[in-house]
C-alpha cells in the first residue's frame, strides 16, 4: 500500500467513523433511555481500528498514562 492509498483509506475511514458517531449521538439525544447493546461490533470495525491506529500513531502525548507524573510511581 503506498502513501496515497493509506491517506485515502484513512480519510474514508474517518468519514465513516464520524457518520456513525453522529448517528449514535442523534439516537442518544432523541431517546435518552435508548440502549446501545451492540457497540462491540464498532470496536472491531476496520474503519474504527484504522482511525484509532492513526490517532495513536500521531500522538506525541505524555510519557505516562493518565497524565500522572512519573515521580509519583517511582516513590
């Protein structure tokens, strides 16, 4: 897969994820008591996985999870 194909795949995946997120938001807003029993399938959806991988790959965040300073754990 060349760079252009990866960028296009990532763009298409982001569009799909945003559409699904917007739909879930509308459903939750319209019916606050609605249950979303089948969200596990979204976790395994290739578009969601690609978007998650792209976000993590580009993350330059903290050295520790949760923003807890390293010295707290080294006591």
